[in-house]
C-alpha cells in the first residue's frame, strides 16, 4: 500500500527530514511512489538545464546485500526498501541537443541562439574537464537533496551515503565511464526514532557582505 501523502508545510518538511540509518525490513515501496518521488526530484535546477543526474534504483534483496561491503559495512543499504544510486554525467553536453532542439521546433528559441548555446556548452566540456566534473557533482547534488525532500513529502525516510567504494560500485553495476557515482541514498520507513541533530547557530555560518 502506498504511504499516505503527508500534508506538511515546507518548513515542517525540511525540519522533519533526518538522515536515517535504521529501516523497517521487508517494507516494499510501491512503484508509483518511487516514480512520483523521482519525477519531483527531476524538476531540480541544473547548469544549462543539462540534468546531469542519472539514477539506478536497486530493490532486489540480493543486490542490496551485496552493497553492504561496497558501502563499507553500512547495513542500511540492505535493510532499506530501496537504494538510489545517484550518478553524475561527466559528458552532460551530449544531452544539450535533446534539451534545446524542442525549444527551436516549438518556436521558443531561434536557430541562431540554439547554435550559439550548443557551441558554448561543447567548448566548456572539451576544454575544461575539471569544470565538467565539478558540474556533475554540483548539479547532481541539487537533484539528490530535492529527491530526499520529495521522499519525505510522501512519508518515506532517507539517508545519503558518501562513504562507499566507488570503483567496486562501478564494477558491480557496470556503470559506463561517462558517469561517476555521487551518492547512495537508501529509502524506506524509519525503524527507529531519530534523535535530534546539533546545528551550529546561524550567527556562526552567516557572513554579511564579506569576510
């Protein structure tokens, strides 16, 4: 059965989202909930609207068990209902035509502007490999945060994992060289009450105008 959608204000939503490490075992998330969460996350912003993210969804119990050692012994990847493996696109310029050509066809962009944008995008990706990598991490992280909030809005808990063996994950999931693993995000129903986390006072993180 699908989780009942929570009627939360945005303020309550962000305050109630916590990183969860203990999940109810054997809870299966309906396919329609997973799709709705991904659709909401997919509205995240990205540089040039290149949508640098790709997502591998893992629900098979055997595959989740295999992820434990790859995630350095973090049991939540097996206990959670599913694991989102979030990838960044190192060659996101290859999607530019699919993103911009429809705007030309529908009359929202001139052919001249289209050609100029594609030229600029390809030039950056051909000459600035470090920026291409940085963009893969930055823009995919925007997607990942939106995914976790979307999950919470549907009544599900998540917990991002950055501590994993990327090379082993690439081999295990046959990830092409074009993509780089950014995060693993287990999703499910919390199996344990989450304790509050300590946040630094706003005064310690806020810099007005300049250092």
